[in-house]
C-alpha cells in the first residue's frame, strides 16, 4: 500500500487535522510521507497572514516544508480563495477542474514518490461533496482505487453520518482502511464512545484522536504497516 485517501464523513470535521497529525507521527518515527491536498477551497494568497491556517498551510507545516510557490503548488495545485465547493469556487475565478486531470495528477505523484514513501491524499468536504459540475468526492475515490481512511467527528449524529459514509464506500467497492474519529468541540460524549460504536458496525478499526494530542500509534500502524522481514534463504 503506497498511498491512501483521507475522506470525510462530512465537512469541517477534521480531515486536515487528522492528515497533519498522522504526517507528524510518521515523520517522527522516521517513516517518509508526503501529504497532499490537491483540491482546496478557502485558501488565501501565499503572502496573506492567514495562509498558515489554511489546509494547505497546515499540511506543509506538518511536513516541515517552507511556504514557497513550488511547495504550495506541489501540495495543492488547484487552490481557490472562496470557501465554497470547488466547482463553485473555481467558477468565481473563471477556472475549472476536471476529474481526469485531478486523478492523473494524483497518480503521477504516487508513481514519483521515493520507494518506501507513504502518500496521503486528502479529499475535500464530505465523501459526497461535489468537486466538479457533475462529480463528487466519491467519484474521485473510485477513480483512484485507493484504501480510504474515513474521518468522522464525535458530535451528536456523527455515528449515523460515519456509518452512512461507510455503507456508501462499501456499496461502491471502495476499500475502507479505518475510521479516524476526530474529537468535536462541545460533543456530548467522549470520542472514544463514538469510535467504539462506529467500529462495532463498520467492519473496520476505529481510532480516536483528541484535539491537541498526538496521533495514536494505532492509526500510524494502520496507515504505514511495518514490512514483514525477508524470508530466510533456504536455497543453500
């Protein structure tokens, strides 16, 4: 498994938080990783003081990369200022994006990654959020054929939203690696309770991430499993 897709059960629930935390954990363990956000809305210009708080800015920081034109373009080639669905944000700027171009770009980055490097591709919005005039994040996932790390919140209703996304992935034969439950502010129950409920029904591991805490090793191990030792040579 060279790459995985980070998808959301909804919008603004912590995809970038999870992707950045996972990236930092893998780097701290000496595991090479590239975190990409190919399609990003609500991204201010590079010289704007709020750029560091954008999704692209956070992923660059997690990778220890300086904010340069080259680094930003290599992480997020399709960036739009308006915090809208990408097709609407692009139209405001007289631009457009096609699924074919998006998929080709992602596949090229996976193919060009150094051996042993894990590539994390973060989607946009929720799983069914539109990315072009006629296609959704689900179409992007299906085209790339990558294992999915589904990010859920822990807010009231998160269990239903997460399991609906799980069933959607299953119905379209998209492999689910795990569910990451990102703690929601003001949630009525601990995120562990939400993760346990999702995990029992999802048929995949569910891991909890607290706000401000490091990424759990359990999630890093799922995203970047240790390679088995080579088989002994018995030919001699």
